[in-house]
C-alpha cells in the first residue's frame, strides 16, 4: 500500500512539473510576443516622427536658402 501511494505521489509531482513548465513557457511566450509587437509599433511610430521632423527641417532649410 505504501509503495502505491509513493508511486502516485511521484506521478503527481512529475505531472505537475511538466504541466507547470508548459504553462509557464506558454505564458512567457505570449508576453514576449506581445512585448515585441508593442516595441515594433513604437519603433514604427518613432521612425514616422523622425521622418516628419527631417522633412520639416528640409523644408525650413529650403525656405531660408531662397530668401
């Protein structure tokens, strides 16, 4: 009887470890993908702002050169 309960205990520990590891991996994967998408969007917005700023500076320089 004691051997059976020990075996069942080990099985529960192994199953819990595997399921917990799988769940942890999945959650961290989702967090990483979400963070990556957010950072890519922030980079796109930054590049767009820099392009607008550069175009505004170029237009300002052309206006000063013609005067």
